[in-house]
């Protein structure tokens, strides 16, 4: 019972690309006394596997609670900006 909230991930924001091919997911990963991380995962919306969901990968890993100041926006269909830093998904 001590570890019931250990490793809890909370989705903070989801931003879909203009052509709806990708979804950027901002996640607060709380690991209790160990701290945690801020994650930005990319969900590939055209890769649904029945029974498993969509293919997803972590694009960015930052400091715990950094999610409070992160700015996510799409530059175009395949380019995500995280705090103005460019991440090309092609």
C-alpha cells in the first residue's frame, strides 16, 4: 500500500498536428520521493494496432514539474516546437 501512487503519470496537455497524423502528449511523471520527470511523447495516429493502441515514443524528457512552463505547438504537419526548439518527426 505504500507504493500506490509510485510512478503515477498525468497527462497535462495533448496537441494534435495540423494534419492529425501525430499527437504530442505532455506528461507529468511523478515518482514520489525519487522526484520525477516531464515527458513529451508522440503518438503516431495512423498506426493503430487492434488491442494495443497507437505506436508512441518519448521525444523529450525534462526536469520534474517543468511541464508548468513548457510551450508545445506545431510548426507544420511534421515539426513540433517545444519551447521554440525544433523536433522534426519525418
